[in-house]
């Protein structure tokens, strides 16, 4: 069987809907009486499945599709079908086992297997990337993305070790979680998306030398930027200064890159349908907010407040996961016509983005109010309402996208 991106993207949309439904269930448990299922186990299932079943699966499909577009030998792409199938088996295994047992033998086994699947994908993908032209800037982003994905797994292995041995120290536990999250969010996810964006916009070094510099600056700042997540650990002054420099570099790099893109690709973007331009603007704003928040967190008093209140941490994680990565993946799928859109799909994506915005606003208000220990009335009910909007949007998108995929495959 040749590689069929439409077939695999069908699973992506189903999986995103499952992620949203799990989020809705967790919000319902917080706001209302629902004794079934353990909340912590649901949370582990939700996060692991979101990473492996939705984002990593979709990134792999789109990265393989990029190779396909660049006319890599079809026979080389066939082996990716087995890799994607294995990743989905691990993803569904984690989805179910984490709900049933939390961290246990089966959930750890599926998590570990998922890591080895990602290593296998990385090995073959880097091998096939070598067939692309030397001036293809996406190659660097994709190679770095795979490097950071492997690097992030060290945090997972350490976390699994301390969970199995029950030798849990809070600082080590948090540091390993943030290590994994950082190199997933800001490494694997971000660099893969940038590689896809570079390919989509056909960005070349000859067009503007800063397109190459953008990669170098983000790559060099990514590792020290990890310590933005551990500022609560009383870092040595030299490491703190290095972390501040990394945050400044990312703000400078992103805003300069954004200005160049807006100036050089303005006419190109005007040809996009309105809903895709709206989504792209939403993503650009979200990334701009993210890098500024990272820089702001280097102020010690701000850092203590941010890490001391759970709504702030959740708001930041959802800002990256939903407002940036998830919306970019949806944008890329429909902008490249990997699945053709219609009015209902467009409406679904817009509703989903509204749900993301509502979720972020409510969490931000809750987090800011927490600074003065002010309780926001009906906040859990409001977050549940935002979750309903999210589920409605992606449900509509997934249903009509899969319907179109079935028609296309039958034809």
C-alpha cells in the first residue's frame, strides 16, 4: 500500500476529538458531581494521548507528506505505514491503560514502546531527508525537531524510574516533567511546525538571509530556554543570565521573522480563504504572546507567582498546545488541501478557535485573580462551557472532514 495522507489524517481528527472529549469529562468532574474515573488517571490519559495520538501522529503524517510532495521514491515511504500504525496502537494503549490504572505496568509499557516508535521514525526520516536539495531550509528544522524529540525522552525515562521506585522528590519530579514538556512543546512540536511552514511558504536563504538565521537562533536558545521552567529552583546566577538571554533571543527572533514574513508574503496571504487568514493571524498572535510571557517569567517575582498558581501553568500549556500547535496543524491540513474544506468544516475550525480563546481568557482571569486569592464565581462552569465549544468545533470539523475523505478514497 502506498502512503495515503488522507487515510492517516482521518485518525488525526478522530484523535483530536477524543482529546477534546477527555478534556470535557475532566472539566465536568471538577464542576459537577461525577464519581466515576480517577481525575489524575484521566489527566495522564488526556496528556499522553494528546501528545502521541494527536500531535505526534499528525506531525509525522504531514512530514511524510512533505517528502511525498518532494518526490521521494514511493517505495521508501511505504515503511512509514507500519510506523504510523504502531504509533496509533501505542497511543490507544496509553489512552485506555492510563484511565484504568494510572501509572502502571501496561501504561508504562505502551509509553516506552511509543518512544521506540518515535526513534524508528526519526531514523528513517533523517535518512530520507538527505535526498532533499541542500537549499531546502525545512531539512534543518525537521532534523532539529527529531533531535529534540529524542532528547525529551530522557525526561520520560527518569520520570518512569522515579514512579516505579517510588523514590519521588518534588523538585526532581517537577524538573523531569518540565524537561519533557519543554523539549516536546518548544522542540519537537515547534521545530516540526516551522519546518512545515518553511516548506509551505517556500522560504529560501537567498530571499532573506534571516530565514536561515531564524533557525540558528531558535536552535541555540532552545536548550537554555528549558531553565525558564525551573526558575523556582534557585538557579546559579550564570545559568539564570543564560536563561534570560535565551528568552530575549526568542523574542527578538520571532518578531523580526514575523515582520519579514508579513512584508514579503502579504500578497500571497491575500489569496487565502478568510477563515485560513483568521486562523493564521490567531496563531501568530498566540506565538507573540508566548515569547513575551516567557521573557516576563524571568522576573523573579513574576516567576514565583506564575509557578505558584495552577491556572497560570495550565493556561500557558494550553496556549502552546491548542492556540499554536493544534490550530497550526489544522491550518496546514486545509491550506494544503490534504483534506478539502467546505463551509461546515470552516465553521467547525472557527468554533474550535473560539473555544480555545474562551478557555485561555477564563484561565488567565482565574490565574490573575489567584494572585489576590480572589475566587471567580462559576469559573468551573465557565471552563466546562468553553470545553463544550471546543468539542462542538472539532466534532463538526472531524465529522465533515472524514466524510469528505471517505468520498475521496471511494472515488
